[in-house]
């Protein structure tokens, strides 16, 4: 499983930066393939929504919640992905890819 850590070098992200962030996420497809992808980071909900949409070619998208010790499946695009609402434990051995704007 791959984990994409979303971040912003300025400490906050503006709406104008969203297209650039989405392009960076989309550019990761050769690296992430069709795996289930975990999104994490401290970003506005609209950043996660755009990233989830951009990751539609993957098997599924999970958003990390440290309070749950894992992530919640928010989009299941393939039969190999657990259903939406399933908590997937994050053990710390995921490959982390940083995407910063």
C-alpha cells in the first residue's frame, strides 16, 4: 500500500494551488499503479476530495485518521478493495510519497 502525504510549504494551501496539487497526484500513477492509496496530511477537506477524484484509476482510496490507527476506505474502485467505511490498519510500513505545493 502507498501513502500520499499531502502538504504545503507555506503552511496553508490556496484554491489557486489546487490544480497544481492534483497534477502532482496524477503524475504519481506510474509509481503507485493500481494499488489502494492512503491519503494523509493536514489539509482542507476540498483538497482530499480533489485528490480522491484524481485517484479514481487506483483500486481504492483511504483517508488516514490517527485516532483510528488506520484509514477509512472512502472510494472503492475495484473488487479487491474493501467496501467503503472499512478501517484499514496503517502499520507504518507503507511507502510514503510526499506531495507538497
